[in-house]
C-alpha cells in the first residue's frame, strides 16, 4: 500500500526531470524506501540493481558505511559556512588532494554545486582571463553531438538537438567542430585537422573549446580515441585557445584512469568535475585551473578584473566531507586496478550482444559499456520498452533512445554484472 500511496502523493505535487509526465498514467513510478550497495528497494521489498549509478553519480554503493560516517562526523562540527572571507578544513583538504591527483598545472580550485554551473564557471573564467589580457574573444567551440548541461550557457555549448532546439532563441552564439566519427586514430586525426582549420580562420575570436574527454555522455555514449585530446591540446596551445575538459561524467575512474585526460597524458586549462566527486551523495562541483590563469585575476581592487561568480553553497562542508571520504576509498582500496578487472569482465559479457540482429555496435571505455541498437525510429520508444523490461526483472536500465548502456557502481560483483547484462540481453531480444 505504501508504494501506491506515495506514487499518488508524488504525482499530485512533483514535476520530474527528463520525464514526459503523461507517461506515468501507464508507467508506474517507483517509490524507493531504502538503498544499499548497488540495490534500490521499494516499500514492498522489490529490489533493483542500479545499473546507471543513479544518473552516473554513485561510485561506491548506496549508504556506503565509510562515507556515511564521515558525513555524520562533519555534521556535528559544521554544516556550512560562507566561503567568501571564510574557509574550513574540509574544503582546504579536498583542494589540496585534487591539485595533487589531477593532471599537472591544475593548481587552484573554484567550487560550485553542480556540473552545469561548473561549466558556466569555466566558460566565464576563460572569457574573462582573455579579457584581462586585453583580448575580447566572445566565441566558444564545442564538439558536434556534445552535451555540457542545461543552464543557458552550458546548453549553448552543447549540440544534442533534443536538448537545445526548443531554447534556441535564448542561447549564446557558439561554433561546433566535428567529433571524431569513431574510436580510431584516423578519425581522431581527421577531427583535429578540422578544428585546426577553424582556428586558422577564427582563433582571434575563440576563447575556448570545451570537450567531454573520450565519451560523450548524453550524446548517445559516443566514444573516441585519446589521440584526439593529444592533438587538441597542441592546437589550443598554438592558437592561444583554452582547452576546457568537462569530466563531470567521465571523471573519477569511469574511463579506466582516475581522470580521462590522463589517458592522453594532457593537462587542460580548465578541468570540470562533479557527479562522482562526492561518491553520489551531495551536490558539489569544482573547476580546476592553473596558477597562470589565476594570476590574471590577482590584483589590487579592480572591479573589472575580479572574477564575478558565486553560489550560496560554494564549498559546502558536508559535501566536501563526502568528497574527501570518496577520495579516501580510491586511495586505500586500489579502486582503479579493481575497476580494470571488472571492466574486462563487462567487455567479455558485451560480446554476446553483438550476435543479436538488432544490434548495430557494441563499444566500451573502462566502466562504461554500450549497446547501440539499429532499425528503430524515435516514435517506437524502444528505450522505454527496455526500461520497463528491466524494472520487471529487477534492474534499473535507463537507455538513451536506442542506446542501452551500463555504468554501475564500482562495488558491483561479477555475479551482479551477469544479472544486469543478461536482463538487458533478454530485453533487447524481446523488442
């Protein structure tokens, strides 16, 4: 009864994200009473494997005992304090660790509270840094098929038609350059040449290029070779264009390294992090940049040179405590090596999907495995059918249109991977 009661109360007052609410006239809403490990459980005891890490945020399972304890410890000391003119131990400790763990020359941390806001921080910081050098560069470049969030600035540099076409009159003018068409080095080289041609013509107008390193998340999990990042870094340096790496989704071990940029051995001018930063517990994001960028804003009082950005919950102490606990687990439990074992096993399981007639392609980068379906129109809503099948069989799958993907918490076992991927296999067979 509790399930039904909560569904009805919810539908009276809650407007859910990325949801056509009319669907819930026939598609049951799932009230969750509790969660533990990789499982979500409703009020009737039904369990669901969280195969998408609750929108790509959960690293080490729900109600993780260690992260819980560290948040509780912090709760009794300090929940939040303004970060302008004040500081606290958790944010200092977190910043020191991030500077040490991220690629070289990322020396300063600027905090926000979600990925979209952090993208806005990076865009503004890039433009303003050039401005403080006496150069006005009003344009940003992003990759075709990219996604960077849904605030106005972040949406402006995205290229997923579904997300941006409605709001086109509100968006900033931006330029798109081709993403590598596949995971080959040749595709990486071709796309880099296209970007360099653009820079030859318009570098004096371009403030930065923003990319999702290696995997375009909401862009149907499209993947490309690390060589593209290597070439991109060289081109940006040559033409005085900043490189913004949006690792909101791919950061913290998803690609097989702690940070995706490390797979290409490059350092961006701005690194944007969120989602897994707190292990999936609390909203927090950060932009890391260099001392060189920081120095462009460092001066005696000048209202035009100061960086004009703030959030009420910047550097929240509870969120920083969760982030520090998450980094503790990475450091103490050899997570990256364990992930490589799990990702190899997922890769073996992925092969069985390629035998299905309605599968176009399978692909994988680290702990992200993808099955791309073929022969369906958007109106058929096959993703919704896979989602419903998964729920009936105890697995939360949330396809992106015709893309079925797996992005589970890192504590998943091989036996649980079997269940997760076998349910998806049967769902696709039944389409």
